[in-house]
C-alpha cells in the first residue's frame, strides 16, 4: 500500500491544536497543491480567504456554534465558490455574463470541494491536522459580510489547519459494497450490511476516547434527514446571484 493511500485511510478530524505555527511558505505550497485539483471547464471557481484577524476568528467561532478550533488552529481558511472572477473576465472581454444557472453553481461548488480536499491531503502528508467547518453556513449572510464577499461568491465551508494536540481514533466508514455499485443501483442487500455497520459504529462511539455516546449511523441519518436543514440557504444563495434556473 502506498504512503498516499495509508495517509488517506488514516484521516481523522482534529479539534485540538498546538500553538505551533506553520513553517514559512507551507501555506502557499498547500494552496498550490489545492489548485492542482481538477476543475470543470477550467473555471477554477474558488477563492480562499485566510482569516488571521482575531476578532474575525471569534466571530466565526460564534457562527460555528462555539467550535473552539476555529480560534485555536494555526490557520483558519474559508473556501468560497466564486463566479465573480469569471464574470468579470467575461465583462473584460466585452461579453455579458449569464447569471443564476444551476450548472454554474454546481461547477463552482464542486471545484471548491475538490481544491479543499487536495489541500487537506497535502496538509496531512506534512503532519498537519484538519477540521472542516461546515457550520459557517449556520449564518452564511453574516459570514459573507465579515469577509466582504462580492455578489456571485458564497462561503461553502471553513477549514482549520494546524499541528494536532490529540490523537483520535479513525471513524469507521460504510462497507465498500454498500457504496460501490456495479452497472446499476442495487441496494437489495444494503439493509443488512448497514445494520452490521450500525453495530460497528455503536461500538466505536461507546469506546472512543472522548465524547462517548450510544449511537448508530442510521439513527444519526434519521435524525439528520428527519428535520429541516439550514432552510435559509436557498434564499441566501438567490440573494448572492445563484438563482438555480
């Protein structure tokens, strides 16, 4: 097994960091590694905001329901899907940019996720820990205002980077034969496989070093999809110029 695969399989979310800063130029290197990710139509529809101001860090911690790692990590980055830059290029070329198409929104959002994951893989290969902060979408309008984001740019998630101050267990993933289908979508055996996975996850949650709880994966999914999930996002995206037509 290659070191890259070993590193990917060892991924954990880190929520406690030391106060050690990143070495000079490492952040630029990680961003360049992120930029090397695939980009549909070469849109490169991503902007990354590095948040160093302590008051801004504190504000993002508030948005993210008090997650202390937002303030504690050596670096906190906000990854933004960006159609503003490409629209400006269109104007500079004497063309009128189209707006609000769902496909453009998907391309920019996927570009953002692909770039961020490249950054994560590169960071972990250098001994850093990471934690995605999707909770900045609890109040995306405030997040966009704090960062002075122009129209056609929206914050997708935050990312904490730093040297780990904890060594959490690797969280088990779904069995491959639940996720990997051949030729067609066949879920005929998934209920039994997921029931077994629930037992694995319950053992994991009960035995892990911190935040022990009696839970299963399917129970978590029932709770997640059984309630509204950030219903403000549709209106926020429309106001940002992502009209989904």
